[in-house]
């Protein structure tokens, strides 16, 4: 599977397209997927603002999506 999620995607876009990722965002400490900024803030921007490794978060999000698709 090619990566579905990239760090340049908005947080809101990811959660809307793949609702199962909400738990993954929470597990990594990014709880702002429901706030107004999530509509335009990228995963990378949100991760930086919260001291989270964006690459690890993107990997985990893609793993969550892949598990759901199986």
C-alpha cells in the first residue's frame, strides 16, 4: 500500500477521510483534531506545536488505515 497519509495533509482532512485515525492522534498526544485549527493545520504543524515526531505519527496513522482496510 502506498502511504495514504502524508505530513502535509490537514489533520481534519485525515480524520474526515479515515475516522479510525482519531484514536491514533489521541494515542500520540495530538488532541486537537476536533478544534477549528485542525481544518487547515497540517499534521506536521500540529505535531511540531505539541512536540510530537511527525514521521512517527504519519507512520502510525498509515498503519491504522492499513489494519482497517484488511
